């Protein structure tokens, strides 16, 4: 059985298609990860600001 140019081109197209599908899948997952991390950071910031403004303790020190 001889390997022809058409066989090589077909296999190369299969590989390119597989790489493109994998690339697309990874980009989608990365974008979801970035959005999730950003949401967590924003939530932590907002919660931190609320707690800081609500529970302020004032300590006064007088020297006699």
C-alpha cells in the first residue's frame, strides 16, 4: 500500500480541524474562568467596603 499525496493532505486537514476545535474549546473555558475570577474579586471588594463602613470603632485617648 502506497501513501499518496491525497492521503497526507487528508490527514493534515484532520489534524488542523482537531487543533481548531481544541483551541476554540480552551478559549471558551478560559473566558469563563476570567469572568468567574473577576466576579469573585468584585464581590469581595463590595463586601469588604460594606463591612468597613458599617463597623467603625472610634477609640479616643486622653492624656491627663
